[in-house]
């Protein structure tokens, strides 16, 4: 039989397998890649460690792997064990930006990665450097993303510590905060914001949201 790809050899012969691979390998690789991606994603979701609270740093300071492991240890005493595993565990991750010429695509991808975090249900606490805070909180949707500080702070910070938009405080400056310095984080132009809990339930998301508030209050106290 003659087709646009030439004559098809008899099925299941060595020549047939070679023919299929030559002309249809991307038809094979594509679906297999999708299946592999789904399998890996499902594995990561089912085997992902459970944390009592999560916090994301977004900015231009790059923390070493050792710091990423050490920093949460200074925060764990401020949260409750909501996973029921007998441990208090905090997950600290970073999203870094360069703002250097030639790194625009990387910065764009990092911003997309950060924006995707707002669609997840488990990360409520965000640390921004000044430039990232300027970009994130200046958005028109800020009121739909962040909890006003006066709604979660047990002791309201002084006016000079607040990052406001349209008169509403959405973040707290951590500059020169000794507690943050002791944890090992550079406090220069650093701000803390709490994301709204979009899931109005009484399950694990509500517990993690309360843990995030508890951790936020501990971090802003001096």
C-alpha cells in the first residue's frame, strides 16, 4: 500500500517497527510524555510531605539549600501540629527574580510560578522584598488576594511598618526585626502578607490558615 509516508512493510516485522518509529515517533512520544507527566504529578501529590504551615519568599535574595532547610526550624515552634503526625513542620520555599538583561524569560516564568501558588489551597503566608511587594500589592486584585493586616494582627503594627494600598494595610515590614534576623533571613525591605483562605471550610485548609495567622503574628512581634 502506498501512502504519503511510502510503502508500509508487513505488520510486526522488523521493517514495520522501523517504519513506525521513523514516521510516527512523535505520535508515540507525545502521549507517553503526557502519561509520564501525569504519573509523576500524581506520585508527587500522594507522596508529598505534609506540613503544618507553608511560607513562600519571593524576591531577589537567593537562599542556599542549607538555609532553606534551616530557616523553617526557627518557625516550627510557632505553629500547631494540624496534620496529626506528632511534629510541627513548616515548609519554606523561594521564588527568585533577577531583573538582569537577558533574564526576562526566567523572571517571567518565576512570576508565573508565584502566581500559580495563589491557586493552591495550602500556602497562605508570603514574604516579599520591596520590588516584589510593589508589584504584587499594587495589583487591582490585591483586595481579593490578601487579608488586611488589621484583620489578622493581634497587635497592630505602627503605621510606618504597614504597606498600604488605597488606605488598606496588606503587608507588614519586617525590616530590622530581630526575630527574623535570628532565623537567618535578610530583613532589608522585607514584607509579610497573608493570603485569603478561599475555601470556607473547617478542614485542613482552615487549620493551616489559622496556623499561618499564628506564625505571622509571631514573626511580626519583636
